[in-house]
C-alpha cells in the first residue's frame, strides 16, 4: 500500500516555504505521492452544502486556495522521485486543449510523475461564477475526457465535439507516460462509476466510511467486467480526510478522525480492499496549525502504517 500526503495548498499554511518543506520532507520520509485539490470560491452564503462535513459548513481554509497545477509544478521542481497527484481537478471547468497542454507539461517537467484525479464539482456557486451550466457537468466531463485522449494521441490530432472542435494539427508536448498519465475519478453515482469502468484507471473516493467504499468498489469492479475490461487493471486510491485529535475519538466519529495512532489503524483497516494508495489529507485538522505540527502528524501516521505493514506475517508464514 502506497501512502500519499497533501501539500499545504489552502488556508494560512499555503506558503512557498511550507510547500517546499512538505514536499522535500515527505519525499525524504518515504511518502509516495504529493496531492493537491481544486477550489475556486468560498461563498458568503453557499447555495450548496459542503459534502465533506455532516453539518455542510464550508471549511474556513477554502478562503485561500493556490492553483493546483502551479502548486504541483513548484513541488516537482524541489523533488526528484515522489509522485504528483490531483485530488481532484474539476474536469468540466477546463477547456480541453489548454488543460491537455498544462497536464502534459507537468508530466514532462516532472519526468513522468503525474497522477490525474478528476471530479465533476459539487458547488453551484462555483459553476455560476464560471458561467458553466452545472446540469451539463456529466456530459462535459465525458466530452472533455475524450478530447484529452485525442489531444494526447500521436500527431496529427483532431476532435469534433458538441461544443467545440479541434482542427487537424500538431499539439504538444505529449505526456511522458504513454498513452497518457493514469486517470482516476472521484464519483459517487452509478453513472460516474460507469464512466470509470469504461474510460479511467481507477476510483479516488473521499469522505466515505469503509463500508460504503467497499460496496461501491465491488460495484465498480462488476461494471468494469461488464464493460469488457479486466477488473484487475482497476485501482483504488482512498483519500483520507483526516481530523487529528489529541484525545482518542469514539467509535461514532467521522472516518479518519482521532489520534495519529487511530488514523494509522484505520488506514491499515482498508487493506482488505487492497488499495493502491491511501492519500493522507491533513489540511482540515484545526489542531495542526503550524507546518511542524503537520509534519509531526504526517510522519507519525506514516511510521504507524509502515511498521505494521512490515511486521504483518505473510500468508506463507501463517
């Protein structure tokens, strides 16, 4: 099981020095991937409840959010081997030809370290601010994904969509990873799971209890087989939105909430799903109000998970 860590991209900790510190320290500690998210607006009176919390209140950290791809590009420049992931880019927001160039550029500059996570977004306010009809987000996601694949194919490329067309021509750079970087979707609907089954490399859920992840993951594998693809080629990356507390949490709390030992144990508890990776998101833990506190929590969770994995007996030894 790989472990990833979010960069300090939102809120008061989102500074140049802190991003460089987390990126280099995470790589040195043995994390496998660095992650960013995608937020545009923290409305004063949101029309859509925040789905990441039971009370629907938007985290105060969202008032400041550095651009995800520029943040990853900076992290790529100060690291050498650690992966770079988006969790997630809201795909309907972006024009495909420009997005294809930005993602391919990042893959080239990082020498093939990019993992692309896409979502469809949930905030009506953000869609309105962009002038994009939220009711069309599923159709836009499908068309944009098809366009990205066409743009990243060998030249000459072309694309005929319902809202735009790309005339035959050369478009580069192409990603280092061929035919494209791995693509994951964060989605929680039947239609979204079918999109993954047909067109993507895996699922990247967040904010769900393990029972829900288990049910939806099994359904995705069924849909993958129905789509004529090998379920063994489908990967799961779980985004653990962690809330670190000093006192042990009760069993009735939200997923990945409690002491660092409790969170490490919950990450280990996902092993039955055989996830490719668990991505540790610490930016919403109010108690982690300094970069040193974030690093201490991150390395403690990493140590707890890795020590248990290393000492777990193999099947042959049982």
